[in-house]
C-alpha cells in the first residue's frame, strides 16, 4: 500500500519516472528480446490500459484482430475462411492472397510518430506527457525507436500505430477483404493484378507515413488453394493444418514442461480448431512417453 500511495503522489505531482527494464531472451519460436518492467510500472500500465482501451478500440476497424477483446487468432482465421469463400464464389473461382509482414516490427516503431498520433486523439497534455514517459522509457537500437514486447501498453500502442495503416487500406486502397493481426496482414482478391498493383502503394505508405518496412522474404502473392501460411496455420479452402514449425514448438513445450496435463490440454485445445486428428493422437502419445521418462526409477 505504501508503494501504491507513493506512485499516486508521483502522478499527482507530475514527477513520475519509469524505471529501467529487466531484459531477457525467449525462443517463440524465433529468438525474441523481452523487456519486463518493474511491478510499480506494470501497475500503472494496467491502469492506463483499462482507461484508454475502450476509447481507442472504438476507432479500430473490425478486421484488426491482435490484442482486442473478442478477437484473437482463431477469429482472424475464421474471418479468412469467410473471405476466401466469398472471393472464390464458393470455391468456383481462383482466390488470390497478398500476404505481408513488417520487418522488425516492435523495434521499428517510431516514438515521435506514435506521440503525434496520440496527440491527435488526446488533447490533455498531462495524459500525453505520461504516455510519452512510458513510450520513451525504452528504445531498441536507436533513441526514439521501438516498443518493449513485455509491456501491456505496447499492445494498445501498436494498434493505435497500425490503425493509420488499416484506415489507409480500407479507405484509400479500398481493400474489401483485408485482415491484420499485429504486423501480419492478408488481402484477398479474385484479381491477382490488383494485388500486384497494391504492393508498391502499401510499401510507400508504410515507409513514408510510419517509418516501417515490409520484410522482403515474407511478402507473397499466392492462391488459397495452394495453402496460405497465416497465424500458425496453413489455410486451405476447406480445411486448415498446423504448420510444421508450430508442431515442433508444441513437442518442445511438452518435453520442457515434462508432459504436464495443463500443457497437453492447451495444445489439444489449439489443434481442435483445425483438421488435426493425427496430430492430436501424436500429442497424447508423446505426452505419455515424455511424462513417463521423468518418473522416478523404482528398480522394479
């Protein structure tokens, strides 16, 4: 309680300063740098998020699915299936998909651009100053760049930042069948050339307006029938399968957690959203063998 009162006083006196972060690495499945704030700062992050999320959420498009209430990866994948059904006229035409990914997304967020966006929504200078204290408390490789992966507020900030791109896609590009989850986005169309023509406009907007760059190796135009790798699944017209790297991650997780039941149920819940009978059986049998290998040896 003394710490909470102290934080309250700092906020009232406008003397609050964000503490340094604890940095560590994870493999999820690729290496990521996580920066964890101290409890005092995380308490403030939650308070800010609770107040600002409902306000900003109303400004976001319906087909933005990352870190939002009643959204998420499974809703995004279901939306993809509906779009594919419409674009292909019930799978009677070829449906094309432009898939894009932003290079070093969190590390590339321009804090100055972020602040200007916040100012356009919030006229109160005290609130803006407080948010800037949180935003500027971190930088990746250069001053004024990046958001920490570990902050709850970062989840809201990236949606505010990318909302400008969403609005551009819907109102300028007029992409009817567009879905975004964080830095991954897809656009569906029955006309491949229209997607080809969109690409330079998307690239220019991201670079000139948001100081972001498309990942050169993760931009593609392909058919839905050939399978689209999106949000951990390979999506086909009438089914979806877990991608290979996600499977490998699951089995590593089971082994690392020694076949704990809650881990198994989590993975079984994930694969239940797709066509994965064989994978389900494999997880169950792998879990049993993994758990038994950690049992104490009785000598019997």
